[in-house]
C-alpha cells in the first residue's frame, strides 16, 4: 500500500521475498487445481452428512453439570421408573366433558399404547385421582417415564408429537408437555425462525456485497467461502455428535457466523488483492502481498474470534459449550478456506476479479478519498469526536447495571405450540406451579425429616405428595412438591434455596425449575471468569499482532465499552420493553440467562475482528512511514471502506433475526446487530482513530525487552 501522498513504493519494496503467509498464497496459486479438488472433496465428504444436521444434533443440554438438580434427575431415572424432569407428561383435556368419557378413555389408551411401544419410555403411569386428575374431572395427566438421555427424550417427542396430538378430537384435546416437549417445540420454532431469517438475509447480503465490491464476480467470492465453511462445519458437527452430544443451536450460530465472517474475510483479502493489482503487481505477486498483509490480519482476527469463544468452554453447561464449538468449527473452516481456497481463486482470476463490474467499479481505488478526509478531520479535531462517542457509549452502557437474567419462560415458544397450550391447561386445572413440580429424593430413613421440612415451607408450596418408594432396593424415596407460583416466577429462586436449606443434607432437589435455576447460578458464577479470560487473551493476541502494549490495551478496553453499550440497550429493549410493540414481542422482564456469557464472547469476538483490521492497516503504514499521522489517516483510508461494508453486511444479517417470532433468536439478532452497529460507527471509525491521534508515537512504542520476548510480526510489504 502507499502513503498519504500516494507515491508508489519502489520496486524492491513492492516485490520483496514473501513471508510465510505470502509463500502459502503463492503455493495455493501454483497448485490452484489441486487446492480446488481438495476443497471439493472436503465439502463433498463432510457435506454429505450436512442434510441430517438438524435432526441428528442434540435438543437438550441446558443444565449445570454436577449440580444437585442433575443428580436428582439421574436418581429419578434410575430408581423411580424414569419419573424425572425429562419424562413426558401427556395432558388430556375435555373442555365440555370428563376424562371418564369414552372418547377421553380411548385417547388415553391409544396414547399408552404408542408410548409403551417406544423403548425410550420407561414406566407409564396412568392418571390418578387426587394427584394427576383435576378436581373438576376435565383434565388428566399421563406420565411416561424417561428411559433415555434428555437429548434422546427430546428426539422421542419429535418423533411422536404429531401422532400423539392427532389423538385430539371428539371433544378431547391432547398435548405433550414437560421439559422434553418444551425443548422439542422450542427447537422447532427456533429452527424455522433461523431458516426464514437466513432466506431474508442472503439477498440483502448479496445486494450489499455487490455495492461494496462493484463487481458480481468479486461479490460472489464471499459466498464461495460461506458455502465451503457451512458445508464442512455442518458435516463436522454431525460426526462430532457421534462422540459427544452437540446442541442443535450450534448449527444455528454456525450458519450466522460463517456468513458474517466469510464476508468479512473475503472483503479484506479481495480489497487488498485489487489494490496490489492497481499498483502493477502480477496476480501471483498480488496474492503474495495480500497474504503477507491482509492475510496476516485475517489469521490474527480468526485466532482472536476462536480465543474469545474458547473461553465459553469453561462454563459447565453442555448446550452453551457446544454452541461455542459450533461457531468455532465454522470459523476454522471459513479461515482455512480464506487462507487456501481464496488465494487460489484470486490468483486464477487475476484482473478478471472485476468482471461483470458495475459502473462505480471502474472508479475503484484502494485508498478511499472519503475515509481519508474523515481521518484528517478526526486528526484536526479529536476531542469533540472522542467526547461525543465516549459519551454516547457510556450513556447506553449505564442501564447494564440493572440488567436481570433468568432462564426462558414458556413464552419463548409460539402461542400455538402444543407444549404451551398444554402448559396453560395444566395451570388452569391444577394451579400456577403445577407445570414445575420439584422432586426431592432422599434415603427412606429421612422421610419424616423431609416431609416436616417441606410442610414448614408454608405458602411456598401448594401441594406435597406422599413419599414414593423407589422401584428397586436402593432405599430411596421421592417426594414431589408443587410450588405456589409459576415456574418462571422470580420467587421460585427463594423457594428452592429455602427448601435446600431446610432439608437434610442427604436430600437432593431436582425438577425442571431446579435445573433452570442451577444452570442460571452456574452461568452467573462463571460469567466473570469468562470475561476475564476473554479480555486477557484478547489483549495478549493484540499485543503479539501489534507489538505495542498501549494500543493493544486501549483496543481491548474500547471493545469492552461497545460490548457494555450493547447490553445496556438489551436491558432497555428486552427487560423494560422499549420498542417491544414495534418488534412484536412481549417482554419477559429479563434477558435470557445464557445471553450475557454467550453474547459477550460473540460481541467481543466481532469487535476485536474489526480492531485487528483497522490497527493492522494503521501499523502497516506506520512501519512504512514512521509517522503517526500517516498511520492514522492512511490506516482509515485503506480499511474504513472495508470495515463499513463488512459491518453493513453483519448488521443486515443479524437484524433479519429480529423478524423471528420466538424471543431467543430475536434477542440474538437485535443484540448482535446493535453491537456491530455501535462498534463500527462509534468505536472503529471514530474512537479508535482518535486514540491513535492522541497517543501519537506512543501508540506504537514497545520496550526493547518486550520486542525480544514477542515473535516478530510485521504488516508492511
């Protein structure tokens, strides 16, 4: 690249021997056919497993490993005929009759036959008066114990739900309910929402890419990377699922990130490749220069994304961990395609990368005059822009201190979902807390102490069942306690903690509400740890990339500021309901519990992605000129357009999820979209260039001892 005056670099500087990534790029060009064949085989091989990705991946996993509630579930499954939190509860309701009517009896008998024929169900417990038959006789609950893992029980509901609900008719309504049915309907609703969002985002994305690239051929390259990354990662997830259960949500996030990062990386490399061609390099030389500069930034950016997401793996929750794994796989494949397949294609295309160009493509210049002028304005008047951008971000971040989190309520599934309809019937017939029974399992010798402790809870519990002995000789008993409040009511946390404090130490408390609360506690406990790991590793990677401690530290901190602002807005929207009518949802009064941990990692990864792009370009110009003004102005002039276009694509991709009906993908789309918008507009294109202006040479200073310790990384070519 050139400096502010646009004087071409001398030939020796333009064609110096390539570095490791440059040599990798030229090898890809020299063996373009072999590279293409390898990628076709990889995509075909792994992609052959991809069609089954949504049916094969796990539907549960929302639990805190090693918690009391998981221990209770395992004991209930082993010793009490599968009467655990993941058992199926089949609600049979007769609005205008009785469950003793022939039609209702026939539906119960048919349901019993269907469930008994499936080995994934254990003991089938018929409705019992005073227990699972309502006082008015209009509603009965058939319990099908779990004889399989929570993931397999979700699949069982997937397989049988239509057959069971088809038993409705002749004045009888049949609804599968319980945790397994909830996750089944929840996953179906979210899958449908994700697919619809993807269908909307692709044409929008393609339009933005054509505008950004000015060429249909160049605009098609990101799609090549995205398809390669998606096909390979989908197949890899299916294979990995044979070893350890992978959440179906992993693929949802992988789809989104493969599209967003594939476009990001392709934009950066294609922009630099066209710049090298513009300065007279041959296609092969242009690939080498591109890989030694933009390729290095992309590699460091990809590593930063992977490091940020890897921090989530410390959280002891299978669904959360495997969502991170899904994104990481997509990033690995997209990164691999960017550093191997894309150089091969660019080398083969050469100047033809601008084929099918639109009118403005002919005016393409690697250095944007508009962003150069913007950079000079920021250099002349840094303080007004610094104060304005920091003020906006701080104002938006302040609400984050009142952010509440909790596990999703029944409202996250559509109103017409069978599980939500059955949930409403159970509450109407048996009381608010009936859908969320708590299960206490203890040695039989402690039965009296358990019952006395539960009786002492007063109004917290609406009903306490007699102690049920185990079906084997384990010497255990189970007592079920029906709370007096809805399972998602904030008071449930106090009820559970009070029960655990009063019960003997030999007792464990489980049930779906307990599993949700234990998971929430684990997420809250590990959140500061995840944040600390991400910030530390993010700083270290920036330090290695830039060789400059001050700008690495400041780049990390401003990423934290934009992340806090995104969560502040999330509180206003999803907790307080600001704009809820416009966005078409009913606020729960809290953010879904896994949001802070997972969204923090994703938002910070994206923010650092742009940080690497901008600062790597600025560092390149500083290495060439040793002038901080040139580094700031030309860094923005050469990367601003790419960052702007990449952010526009990401915002478009994420905001399409705001159109989803279920709340979780809506939260995801709006929070991530706002985060990218705030980060690109206020941090990367204003605050970070201003920081470069105010710190001057100090931004790039590094003590001699640190330079000796760090590996040598240069971006100039």
